C-alpha cells in the first residue's frame, strides 16, 4: 500500500488523513521524508527543520502506535527532533540517485546488511550544529567540565558522529597499548579484538579516537585518528592493530605551529578506553 501522505512544502490535511487511514490497515509503516534534489542556490533554506507538512505527517502516523521506519532522503541533516523518538528505526539515504530505491529495499528486507557510519554529528536543534571539534569547556556547567560521564551526557546531538546500525552485533575487547609512557620519537601500537556475536555476517567500521586530556590550548574532546573496516562471519573474531606517531599527538598553538605537550592521552575504541603518558 502506498500514498503520498504530504507534499514537501504545501500543507494538506486531507492527504495526511488519507495516509493515516491507509496505515491503520498496515502492520508496519515505511515513512519517506526529506527534500528535493538541489545544487547551489536552489538548495538555500532558511531553516534546518524538515518541512512543517512532513512533521505533521510523522506525528499523525506516530499516534497509531505502529512500528515506523523513517527513511531520510536529504543532502544535509534536516532536523527531526519533533518526532525522531517516536520512530522505530531511521535509515539515512542522503540523495542516492536513480538506483537508491533498489538499495533501500535490499537493506529493509535484510538482503544487504548495512554497515555505514554517520560522517557528522546530526544536530537535534538549529543552534547545536557542530562544525568543529567540541571542547570540555563547552559543557553545560562547571561541574560537568570535571566529570567525563556527565559531560558526555550533556552533549545531545540527535545522532553522534560514527553512529550506525547493523543486523548483527559486535563486541570489542582486549584494548591494549604497547607503551604506557612514550616520548615524541616513539611509535605507539594499539590493538583491539572485535567479535561478531550475532547470527549474520556483517561489516564493522572500527573507529579509533584520541583525546589530549590537558593542553595550553583547550583540546578537542576527542578526534578520530584511525579506522579500519572489517568483514566478519557469525561468531568470527579478529584482532586489529593501529599505529600512532608523534604527529597524531600534536595541535596548533597560538603561534600557529604544530607542537605536542607532555601529559595524559586517552585512546578510545568502541566503549573501551586506555590512557598513556607523553613524557
């Protein structure tokens, strides 16, 4: 069953009601929202929020209390905070071109196991669009600046950089750093074990983040330094190795020069963390 449901811009209560009536007979709803294809000036908009007509459609369908898969066709993050928590799943398609529909069907029916990761922070509100690496001092309160757990909770994008789901599950373990104390001439070797704990083969993007915990210029909270994408069969396990060098520990100082400073750094892969000291 298919119906348009809503125009991208024009509000039509009759069309929304038609969609609601049709959806009452369905067990699941695939709700496709977004924007038209665009380039340069025709794509200029005054608000990041998805159009009002589409928001009304999403909220009306959500009242049916049926599983809704939200499919986003958009060239940028259009805000969906008014109804995102009422969706059962979200598929970010971007603007996929003529064959995008076939790819979407393969994913929704499970013929293809998705493995993409979000390449930006998807904002929840217009004033939370992060175009730069956020810092500890940008948290909500002074208390949270000294508490990593509270700080992470205080930052609430709709979806964080690196978010991505799969039809299988992965477990990270045995995060190790070959040196707990390093100098600028050392190469740091990091290893981590990844296991496919589900029943379906899948690909996993393994992301390694580095945090400089203290510096003369307030450092970024964390920065992606390395990544690998692996393909694991069900119950298969693989150990990955990454190397970091002096340049990975540097930042640009007030004199616009790349430098590194002594102190503690944190490596994070998945939900695992390990510290090391630069002497």
